[in-house]
């Protein structure tokens, strides 16, 4: 596998950063991640928009114009030639002279084999737990996941698959996924504030609006308990039905019709995106 | 200059981490930093206590027992042989297979020439600004400084030297320093909660208690405005008098007698520590 670093494509085994990099010194950096199938990056422009926006929010300059960055991405995925993969772009604060002041950012692009959620997660749904926390710079995709990683063991101990953040009962997001509920009147709702605006989240809002009422709004822990369905979304996971939050069973405890219908619509939208670019 | 990494002492120019390290992937790691003079690390046991505690808080295991770690530190400072320096130990989440799960931690030890605050900062005091923020895992010295670094430009624009965090007017700490006020009755007070317990902070509390009343408690922005003196403390800065917070002048706008007296006491305590170990 090859990676892009220091303006070169090199075997990933040789992709190193000096310890003066501000990601190592101060956890300072942003990133993004998109899916690639047979050389086609899905919804690439949406991911690049977010990548450039995260960089600007954190006062980092991407060292390439958008078209150049696209060329680099296509060179890399052509060279690696994997059927199904994820591509990660990391932009760090650079090699800092004093370990605090940002310098010229380092851009690293890596490609990974993709692991989709198991069939049983779609069929049976998953359990999640909750934790009181709000990310700093919630609208930027920074590399700071201290709380998410710190909670990995707690998630496992509770036989859950992920942890949903809330503040005083108002829900926001998972460390790496967005969250939706389906109300009893079939309205599809996702938290509006203190969240990273996921590309899958955006697509689901668009798809849901075609069949149901869809809104960004306030979602409380109580709203979840009263919901008919709940699900999480992410680039790699697409939609995974959530059937239990802590010890509370959602709806009838099974993946719901709206969640599964939206998952099919999302797969269709991905196919559409794949076809449109292939022509 | 030499550094310790991957269980070896190497020229710092050769100190690299693979991009799969969890500090680069997810900003996950802890660190500590102490001062060294002529081969003597000041208050080393206090810093090692905190380093091991931060590691435990963040579920990371330091790959060496305390005595072995001390031996490595002394080998490194002997080899580098600098009169006045700072030593930084970073412990990261290690080379993660999936970019999220912690692995075997990487330990990096680097040594740096020391920059003390300028004479004019002690003579005239400094201006600081304030910002509403609380660090995650405030009692652990994690590498997450996103907010502090993001505020660097704001600090400069305001002709300030640092930014003091508060939450709803209750003050905690600077990104890299602790904060003290001196009340009109000469009580020396430092915020008790949501702070990193600095070694200099601890020493100042001890020294202040010999001459004045000293306490850890609640400090509000209003308390600062009404204080006679204010100062910041850190390993490298020792004590720097604060004479202006945003546009509010503290006391008579000059470094106060209590602050300067405690600075002298701290220098004396450092000398004592230096002598005791030299024997």
C-alpha cells in the first residue's frame, strides 16, 4: 500500500512524521475520510468542501489547490488499485520550532481496506450507551478524539457498539457517527447543533425529505426513549439501526421500516453517484 | 541534540513516528516537562508522579518502571550536556492498527534549550485575556491543546501574553500555566477545580503558606478585578506578574510585593533542591 506524505507517494511503511509535528506535540490537526469503489471516490466534492472548511476553521492552510489535491488523490488510488477502500487525509500543524506555534502544515493521505458493518448489525440493530460531553470545535473535523478513545473500554463493558454524546440530556453525535431518530409520525430528526455535519447525514436528510418529514432540530434523551426508530450514520457504516440506548429499548426493539428504507435509498444514491462519474 | 525514541537514544533529527501513531491519527497522548540545570532535573519525582498519573488517567501504560525511566533521562541529559534545558516526555497511544484502538504506547523524550521570561515581564508585568473554555481531562496533562493554539493569534492581536480560561466567570487556568491572585488581606488563592496541578503551583502554595494565608478555592473574574495582585506560574516561567486582564488593570498596575517575594522564595527553593541532590 502506498501513501502520500512530504509531497511524495511512498510505501506506507515509510510514512513518518518528525516528533516536532504539532499533531504529536499538541494534538493539533484536522482530517477527512471518504469511501472509494473501483477508483471512484463517492461524493468527493462534499468531502473536499468539508476538509478545506475544517482547515480554515483551525487556521491551517491546505498546501494544495483543490484540483491539485484531486490529482494527488487519483494518482494514489490508481497506484494502490484496491476495489473497496477508505481514503484518509490528515493535515497537521506542521513541524513546530517551539512545540507550540503552528508551522507549515503537513498533509498525509493514506488508503485503507474498508470494513463495512456486519450483516447482523443491520438485521438485529445495535446497542449504544450515552456520555455527557461536547466536542471542542464541533463543526470542524479535528483529530481530537481523546474522549471517544477513553470511552472505548466503557462501550465494550456495556456490550454496546458506540457512545452517544449529550449535554444535559440534549443529544449531539457519536465520536465518529451522526444520530437520527424517527418519531411516531415518521418525522426523521437529527441533532442540529454541536455536531459534525456528516456527508452521510446530509444525504440521509435529503433522501428522508423525499418520503417523510425530515428536520435538523433538538433531540433529547427523552425524545429517543419515545422514538419509533433510531439509527446512526457514517461514511463507512452508512446506516446502522439502534435498538437499545443504555437499558432503554427503542420502539419494538427491532430495526425499523424507515431506517431500512433509507439504507436502501442511500445505497441507490451511492450507485447513482458512481454511475454519474463513470460516464 | 539527542532524543530517546523506540527505546534508543538517537540524534533528534532522526526521531520520527509512523503516521499510524494515535497522536497523529487521533491526538491521543500525554506528556510532561521539567527543567534541568547542570545535569540536575528540578523536582523530578513530582514530575514523574504526574507523568505516571496522567498516563493512568488516559489508560496508557508507561513502558518503563520509574527507576528505568530515571536512568534513561539521566543518560539522555548526560549525553546532551546542556547547562539550562527543558526535558519533555511524550507518551502516545501507539501504532494503531485501525487508527482508533490504542496499541503499545510510544515514549519519546526530547531535550530543549530553555527560554526564560524576559526581565521586562518580571519588572513590568504582563497583560492577559480571557476565554470561556474548560479542558477535557483537566487533571491529566494530555497533548490536546487545540483551543490554546487556536487562540494564539487572538492573544497576539490583543497585545497579551496568554489567555486565561473560565467557565461562566469561574476561572481555571491558562493553556500551559496556572493562575493565582493575591487578595487585599494578602491571601494567596489559586483555582481549585478544572486545573492541571502544576508542580510550580504546588511549590508556590507551599511557599505562600509560610508567610501568608494560601488556599485553593473558587476564583471568579470579579475576584480578579478586586485583587491586589495576580500572577501566573509555570515550570519555565516560574512566576510572571499579571497587571492587566482584558482591559482591567489589577491593583496599581505594577507587579506586587507578594508576587515578587514568592518569586524569590521559589528561586531559593529551586536552589535548595539543586543542592540537596548534588550532595
